[in-house]
C-alpha cells in the first residue's frame, strides 16, 4: 500500500515537475509546481514527518506558490507565454540537465546508505522531538534567521517604496 | 477491527460532511433571514414554513440555471476553481472534535475524524491553501473584475493568515499542544481560553472574517466595485459551490473559534450532571453546535452592521494593527507563562 | 513491509533536482526560472527529510525548516525585484535584460 | 559572538534612527558602532570559543577575517556617506541592509555548522540582492539585481544539495563531525560524500564568482550603485573566500587528492579567462569586475596550499585586494559624479588637473597588478609562495602569465589618465577626501612594506 | 648604515622634488641630492667597511624576508656607476623645458633610489622589490615625456619586463622554499641551497628569461629599440646606462653562483643567443638612419657581448663583464647625451639630415669622437679593456664563438665610424645661424665621462680591484 | 462679510460638522463598532415593516395614483372627446390617441361629437404623475388606486380602450378626485399649466 502510494506520488511529482519545465504559460508552471508541492507534502506524510508536511504545505503551497500565482496575475503574464529560448539552447539545456541527472543518479545509486533502523517506527517527525532539537541545538541559527527575516523585510520595503 | 474502524470513520466523515452541507444550506437561509430582521424585514418565508425550504429552492434553482462559460476562459481551470474551493472548505472539518467519545459495546468511538497531533497546523495549512480556488477561478474567468477580485482575495488572505497564525500561537503556547482535541479538553468546565486570550480571540475573529471573505472584508466579491469579484462570470452550480464554500468556511471558523476559545463541546458544570458518558457526549455535541450557531450569528450580525473596508484600510489594519497586536499578545502570553512557571 | 529504501528517495530527489536545473537553463521567463529554483530547493528538502528519517536524526528536518525560512524570505525579495523590473520593462523575459554586455 | 550581537544591535539602532528621521546621525552612528564591533571582535582574540552547541566558533581565523570585513564595510559606509551627501530622500534602509549583509558575512567566517553557513550566505545575499537594485530609477541596477538574485538562488540550490548529501553520508551538519567522518572513512567514503563536496564547492564558487560560474559578476557590478559594488567586491568576496577556506579546512582537508585537480583547473581557468576577457572591457567598472574574478582565481590557488598555513597569505591577499579595489572604486565614484559614465575614455588626461585622484588610481591599479612595493605584490607573493610550497609549479606559472596579462588592462586607466591628452575636468575634492585618498594610498604602501602586520596574525 | 642613508637621501630628494611644484627648485634639489649621494658612495667605496654598508632588519613578516642591504665589490662598482651617472643625467636635462619638471626629477631620483636598492640588496625579496620598483619611474618617464607612439611602446616595455621578472619571482620563491626552515631569502641562504638538477635547470631558465628580457638578449629584445627611441634622452640614458646593468648584475649575482651546473649544461645556448644578438643587432644598426635607434641597436650588440662573457663562467669573462658594464654605462650615456645636444641644436637626429658639424663645433666633434672611439673599443679607452677581457673569456670557453663575437668590434667600428663621418664631417647640410659650440654645462657633463673613459682605459685595475674579491667569490 | 451669522438649521435636525481630532479611544473604533452592533441587534426584535402582499395588502391613500380609467358619464357615454390635451400634458409621452367623428346613432356611446377611436397608454412609460388628469377638460381621464398588473410581455403593457374605459357594471369611483376644491381649481380660467 505504502509502496504503491510512494510510486504514485513519485510519478505524479516527476510528471508535474516535468510539466513545470516544459509548459509555456507561467500560470501553468505555477499550478504544476503547486501540484508538485502537494506531492512532496504527501511524501513527507509517508515519511511520517507530519509536522514537516504541514509546514511544507503552509509555507510552500500556502504562501510561496500563492505569491507566485499572485505575481503572475498582477503582472498579467499570460501573454508572455510565447517567448522561449531558441530550440538549440533548449536542447542544450535539456542535455545539460539530463547529463547532470544521469551522472548524479549513476553515482548516487551505487552508494549504500547506512541507515539507523526501521524508519517507519521513528517518531522524530513529531513536533516535540523536532522542537527539542530546534530550540536546543539549533537555537542560534533559529535566532539568526530572525536577522535574515529582518533584512528581507527592510529589503522588501526598500524595493517597494516609491521614490 | 480494521474493517470496523474504516466503517466507523467513513460513517463519521459522511455524517460530518452531510452536517456541514446542511448547515451551510441553512446558513444561507439564516443569513437572509437575519439580514431581513436587522433591516426590519421578514426575509424569505414563502418556501415552506418560515421559508425553511428556501435553501432547497435556491439549490434547485442553481442546478437548473444555464451553465455559462466565457468563451475565452480556460475550461479546466474554470471548473477547477470552484471545485477546489469546495474541497478545501470541506477538508477542515476532519480535525475538529465534534464531541467527546461515544462508548458503544465497550468500544470507544471518538467524534473526530482524525486526531492528528498537529491539528491546528492542519487547519492552518488547509486555510492557506483555500485561496487557490478563488485565485484560479478568478484568473480563469478572463475578466478584469474577476481578476481583481482574485488578486484582492489572495493578498487579503495571505495578509490575514499571519495575524491569525500569531494569535493561534498564543493559544498553543498556553495549552502546550497543537492537537485541537487536547486544547478543547483543557478547557473543560468554564476554563475557557477566551478568559486568558481576549485579545487573541478578537484578532482571531477579525482574521476569520477576513479569511472567509465575509463583510466587512468581502472585498474580493464586493458588488459595488467589482460586480461580483472573482465569481462574476460564474453561474449555476459552480457559483453555488463558491457560495456554499463560503458558508462552510464560516461554519468551520465558528467551530474552530468555539474549540479554541470557548471550550468546544465542554460546558460549565458538566461534571455535575448525573448522566451517562454517552448522554453527556451528546449534550456536548449539542452545546458545541449551540456555540457554533452563536458564532455563525455573530458573523452575520457583523456583516449586516459594519460597512465594507476600503482596500488600503484593509491592508493597513492587517499589517499595521493586527500583526503588531498579535505579536504583542504573543509576547505578553510568553511573559505571563514564564512568570507563572 | 517497508520496501521503500533510502536509495529510492535519493534517486527521486536527484531526478527532481536535475529537472529543476534543466528548468533554470531552459526558461527565459524570470518567474519560471525562479520557480525552477524552488523546485530544486524542494527536492533538497525532501532529500534532507528522508535522510533524517532514515538516520533517525531530527537535525535534517530542522535544516529543512531553515531552508523553508530562507526560501520564504527569498521569494519575498525575489518577487519584489521581479515586479520592480517588470514595471520598467513590461516583461520578465531575461533576454530583454541583455544591455549589460560589453 | 559579541561582534554579532553588537552589529545586530547596531542595525536595530540604525532602524530606530531612521524611524525618528534623524538621518544625519546615521553615518556617524554606524562608524562608531562598527568601530565598537571591531573592538569587541578583536577582544576575543585567542579565545577560540565555540558557541551554542558548536554552531559558531570564534577562532583567530574568524576574528582576523571579521576584522577585515568590518573595516571594509566601515570604509564603504564612510564613502557612502560622501556619495549620498546630496541625496534628499532618506537612505537609512540602504545602510541597514549593509549592516545586515555584514552580519551575514560574519556568520560566513565563523560558522561551525553547515546550517550557519547557509544562513550566513543567505543573510548576506538577500541584502545584496536588494542593494544591487537600490537605485530604482536606473534600469541597469534593476537588471543587475534580478540577475544577481536568480544566479544567487541557483547557486544556493547547488550548495544545499551538496550539504544534503554531506549530511546523508556523514550524518551531521557539524564541520568537525564531517571532517572526522571524512578522515576516519577516507578509504571507503560513500560516493555521495564526494558528490556532496563537489556540489558544495560549486555552490560556493558561484558566490565568489570563479569560472565557469562567473558570468553574472560583470553585469551585477556594472549595474549596481558604485557604493554597493564596492561592498560586493570587498566584503562579499572576503566572506565567500573565508567560508570556502573554513569549509575545506575543517571538512575536506584529508581529501585533497580528490579535489586538488578540480580546484587547480578552476583556478587556472579563472585566472586566464578573466584576465583575457578583462582586456576587452571598455568600462572601468566591468574591468574591475573581471579583475575581481581573476583575483578569485588567485585566491583559489591558496586553497590548494591549504595544509601549509596559507591562511596568512589569503588574509593578506584579501586585504590588499579589497583595499585596492575599494580605492579604485572610490575614484570611479568621484569621476562618475562628474561625468556620469564610466567609459575608459573619460579618464583621459585626468592626471593633469586631479593629481590626487590619478595617483590613488594608479597606486591601486599597480597594487592590483602586483607591483612591489605595494600591498598587492605582497599578497600575490604570499599566495605564490604557499602554492609553490605545495608543489603546484604549473599553476603558479599560469598565474604569473595571468598577472602579466592583467598588467595590460590595469594600465589602461593609468595610461589614459597620465599619458593621453584629454578633457580639462577638475573634480572638486574636499580636504577630508584628499586626506582619505592619501591614507588609502599609504595603507596600500604600508601593507606592501610591512605585510607582517597581517600575515603574522594567523 | 651609510648605504641606507644613501637610499633615504635619494628617496627624500625624490619626495622633495615631487613636492617642490616648481621646475627650477626641483632640478636643483635633485641635482644636489644626487651629488650628495655620489659623494657618499665614493666615501663608502674608499672606506669600505661593513659597518657602513650593512643594514639588516626583518621586515616582511613570516616570509623570512629581511630588509637587508649590503655591498660587496660588484655592488660597489655598480652603485658607483649609478651615483656617478645620475647627476650627469640630471645635469643633461637642465635646460630642457619639460612639462611638470618636478615630477620628472622626482622620478629620476626615485629611479636612482631603486637602482641603488637593486644593487645593494642582500635579500632575494628585497632585490625583487627594488627590481620592480625601478620599473615604475622609468615607465612614467617614458610614458609622460616620450615621443611618438609612446603609449604602445612603453606599454610593451612594461608588460615584457614584468612578465620576465615574474618568472624571476617564481625562481626566487622556489629557492626560498628550498632553504631550510625557517625559510629565508637572504643571499647566503639562497646560495646555500642544494638543488636537484631538474630544479636547477628550471631556476636557471626562469632567471635567464627575466634577465634576458632586461638586458636584452636576442629573442627578447624587441621592446628595446622602440623604447630607447621614444623615451626622452634622460630616460634612454637611465635605461641603457644603468637599467640594462641590472640584468647583467642579476646574471652575476644569481645565475652564476646558484646554478653553475645548469649553466654548464645550458650555457652554450645562452652564449649562442647572446652572440646571435650581437651579429643581428650590429647588422641592423648599420642600416639605421636615426642616431638614437642606432645607439639602441649598438647597445644590444654590446650588452650581448657582456652577457656572453658572463655566461662563459670563467674569471676573465666575469671580470670583463664587470668592467664592461661600467664602461658601457659611461659610453652609452655619453653618446646619448651628445645626441641630445645635437638634436637640441638641429632639431633632428637623422644621420641623413646632419653633416659637417665638426667644422662648426670642433669641441663637440672632439667629445663625440672620444665617445665613439671608446665605444668602438680603441685601446686606451675603457671599451678596449672590457671587450678584450670578454673575448678572452669567451675564447677560453669556445674559441669559434669568440671569433664570431669578435666581429662585434669590427661591426661597431664600421657603423659608428661611418656615422661619425657622416655626422661630423663632410658638407654641412643644416646651417644654423646662431649655432653654438658646447656650453660650459655640456662640457661639465661630458668631461667626467671622458675622464672616466680614459681612467678605465688606462688603469682599469682601480675598478677591477674593487670588484675582484666579490667576483672570485661568485665563481667559487 | 463680518456679519456672517452662524448657520442655524431650519428643521433643527442638522448638526454642525467639526473636524476635530478624534481621541485615541475613538480611534480604536471598538466603542463605535459595539454601538453599531447594539443598534442592529435592537432592530432584530423590532416590528417588521414587511407586508405579506397577496395576503395582506397595504392600505392605499384615496388619491393614490394608479392605473388610469377613462370615465363614462352616468348614461354610459364615453366622456373623452380626443382633444389630446392629456397627451400634450404627459411628460413621459405615454399617451397616444386617434380621434374620430361621432356617426349618427352613436350618441348613446359618446358624449361629444368627436371621440377617441383609439386611446392607448403605455404603462411602462407612464410615471403616474397625474398631469393627464389635471389637463383633461372633460373630466374623462382619472388615475385610480388600482395597481397595474404585472405581465411577461412588454407589448401587453400598452393599454387600449378595452382596459382603460370603465365598464358600467363595475364603475370606478373617482369622487375623491373631484372634490369641490379640485373642480374650482380646474375652472379657474387664467391658470397656466405647470404653475
């Protein structure tokens, strides 16, 4: 059951990722990417990383992709679907991506990843265990990311301000 | 056991969906009735006694109306929009504890479809996804009013989600859990969160209004400016989906408010009632629905009282008032918790 | 029962990542490029989460949070820049931005 | 750590000042604040403390690089104060972002965990993306900002994939843990680790702009406001280099046979390609951009010599490079204030009427070329020494040829200014500015004569 | 210590004239400074004692480099040459009206400082720094006051020499790294390095390229004629008179003691190239119409011979090279000075446009004749001593090469004497109404040169003795 | 204009508007909102104004201006003489008519020698102002408190004589519109139209 679900999500995610790349209209790109995000959310659930799954949906599907969609609508980019790189460049880019993929997959496929134990039983995806790590070991990066947010905020204001 | 479990969950889900739909249906009637009453009118009273069959009539009317689709609209997305909205609206009900458990033949049946331990976040996630239906629908209509409505909806929902989340966090800080069931159980008796989180409650209420696109935040569909906003081009049952979804959302928000701030299915002095567990549960469910009804009423009451915001006022309220307030609330909560421990 | 191995995730994420890279290279629309980058980041997120689960170490998932945080900030800034550019050129085609050449 | 806190506080104080509309106070506050931060930074010397579960480490390496970072940022802010002296609209956010960016840079020098590296890079980059486009009426600036942003995010993707694979193979984000994993498993390291290492490296050299990931640099440098270019060319580059060195020093030291060739090829290609391309530049800013790329190549040389205490050399080189590039950009800024263009033609005959400017530019150009006794020479010398010590003669020869080529373009503005006849522009300089320029020249000279000031630090 | 003072005086003078802002003051500052330097250098030559010359202080941090100066015989001679020629060069510019003279004189004094630094450095890195430092003033002198096409030519010159010296830098660093830890750049430490044959060859090659470009030896010479021609006369004098000697000095100072084995193995190539250069430059010189260009090619020929002598690795060769360095410096400065005098008067330096000067200006013709004869190496002039010793050395090394190299005397005689005849004798082609013979200032410039020509020609031992111990030390 | 007096309201209901800064409490708007809410809430229980139409009808004024009627005299003869004054007076131009001479033998049908062969009022145009009634010199047209019936077709709203003319079996009472004052007013010779 789980395996079938996994493969189903994989195929769906890959399909939508592929469509992200090849679809011509920005709005389709956004929607396919959103679909891919949901598939990845499903993957997180399969990994029993519930908290991550929900946060993933909130952040990516709920905020980031909405912003993308918002931008597409605000700029009315529908008509811009037509322009594309020359075919040769596209083929070259595809080839580059493909080669990267083949190389990486080829290399990584061979590695035997040493694993701790039966992953289905792990409870690390639960909020409490994550929180313990986040607020203990990773407290400093957590605090520092507030600096990052602050800078992003100031930056957004700077960009959005009228001159 | 497995079979039984699935059957029970399926029954529960179907029951909840049915109830949601029913309530949404009658919310439309209630809305119209209340609007009439606030305006010293009577409201619909022709279909059935007191107009009770009016929602049915509306539904039938919507079904029979012409399926209209703008020629330049994107067919798939045009249909996807309302469907998504409806789907998302219905999804939220899964984590709401409708009542305490029922004990039948020694088996305990919880009245909650899924007690996931991050229920609040689940709600939040679903709510944040809710905007897609509106945006896609508005975009696919290929109509400037619809597009404007969609854009407004998106920015409004994103903006108010933040304050909403922040106000929820204060509750979560107090209760120390993300599970709605546990939050509800902590409020047993008269120990409601609203006594501790009045500010949070107000913020949440305002944000809930905005998230459900209810007046005074109904800018996405504001008739005077945008004709009908994102659903300008919609008709027939697709429009019905949008309208329905709004009422379902309202119902769910009322339920969540009841659960988070008003003790859910708990009521004062319940432990003193000399009744069996199951009866108590049923009373609890009724109490919850009473609370939901009350908040549904509050939603409508507000709608028919307050004038619509201007768009810049809306944004200003969201970003400059509610978010700082919510942060303030959170900080205060943190301090108090720290002091008490 | 669990027949999904870590390698499956590894391969899946790698393929996803490569698709993202190809997308960055293929697209001419800045917005689409940006989205392809998001795809890359997502594949990394999944990979980290999978590692974390299979190694029973929460640190990987915590890292994913940080990636999400940064991605959110980046998106905010990126879209602001994009809109700013669009206001002037009325296009987000990166090929219009070729004035910066020698 | 106290540096970080001080700088964060400084940023917030600046925000407050901006909120109170006391714009005149911003630059003085920043200068004082940065000096304080620098003092706090130096006060930690030789303490070598790990902070917060080995998230950050304040060792002498970090302190030395932080000092350079802070001082260069200080210089940039000082000149920004001059550059923006006539700007009416409030620019507090630009200064705030500069400080934030500096904080990111400091995280990059002192990370002990890959999380911190990532957050540091992003803090630095996000501010820079915005700053690159902060001149909003200028189309080039916007385009620069967009390109920088897209490329930077793309690079982050690679970096993160690399980090993920490193984590997957070693089971930790901690530098020490990864390093000891690499050492203890050096015989049977999973292939994933190698790939992770390579991708991390790719992500990082994207940020410091080495061939083949350098193509965004000239555009971004040219488009950005000159003050920001100065910041990018100095602070950002120093931080990036520091990050690479710390990563390699702590994690991949034992695997040198694996990555040495890659680094060598990248370094050689960077030096040659950047120097050759720079020959064809017509605007001064692009020229400096390519010069910056070329210098990245030289710095990567030192990466090969990482086991022979090349840190001092790198530090010296970076200081020299930053100072000279900064001085050159200051001159560019002053000239551009008058001519509104940075084509090389406009520098013709500038020396006649503007000796201060011309001499400053000449000194910095010669320093960048590596002519003794200027600072740049000592930097190059130190790097060459370190590289030769590790036995990369061929690479050094390539670098030498690159240096000779670089002379050709570094001399271009000098020739224009001194030897060609040209306009009669007189660029008004305040006495303070003159003193500032003289001090810049002197600093380059002193560093060249007494490099021990810096090299002996590490 | 006095040597340091000399350097500082030169530097100070340079700075003072930069700041003087005014031509008259600047030239007197420079002149008096250079005279002072000359007097001091004579003083330390006479009272040669380590206490006067040696100064050592660790400077360059943990590189093991020291600010270390000192003086052995070889250095002494060349320092003397520098300090002797510089006042004359400055004097020769006295009534020229250059733009921004204060910069001009400042650069010359800076150049002197750098040159003295090169010759007195006792530390590899110091040597390199002064070596490169010398490039900057001469570059600006040529670039700022040069004539046609100066930008391209000076640029070529700069890039060429810089590339060469960078190779030297690599060689120096390699040597430095080969010294026992803590590494050191001091000459003693460098000399003590035992290199593998392979490395020795590489070091030799690097040094050879660096010095060959500076000297210049045949295939590396292309920058030289153009630069000499386009540079102002003072620049040419500095270049040909002193800067060339840096290359030869480098050969003597580094190649000979450091890589004798490589030199034994590859020396034939170096000698061959040098000798080829002699023939090549001489043949071209014959065809020149431009006086300055002719002297430039003649210079290539002469330094080719010196280089060949230095490479043969025997006492005579080195001795000859040393003495010929001095001689060539004096002669070529004299020639350039005289050509300038001619050009100042006739506004041309084309042989075909000149003629019959001797009739109008007998003093000038006499001095010119002496210079030319010294260059041609007539016995009793300084040129003879040096070339004789050089040819002797080369003969010992490879007799037939010496035969070929000997041709240089013949060639030199041919083109210089022919030139002399065309310029000084025959019918005057340009008759100037207010033509003057040499002024007192000009005689003041030329007479020390003539005195030196004769001194070295008659009693070279004065100078050879100064250098002798150092030279012997180099060979062994 | 120094003697400008402060504006005083005639009705006594107007308020003088001032733009004084609102206080902090007012800026919260919460009291105002609550006030508004109580107002609406109070309306919830108030008497409803709705009249359930077909069952209960609203009481009309006696001179309500509804559907027109063309009166007959007591002998059943049509009073209208097709003078056209009503059509002229109609601001909405809703009235059209065609006149015809009375044939001999039709005296029991028409009171005057001339009568309206066709008399049509477009009820969709009519604004029920009553000017036609005022203009009529023969007391032939009156507005009545009857309501014009709804219909599905626009053309059916053009009412002809078949609808307009009263039947003698079911006469329409217009006495309330013919009070002595009205009659006297109409008799007044020198009155002008639209006065």
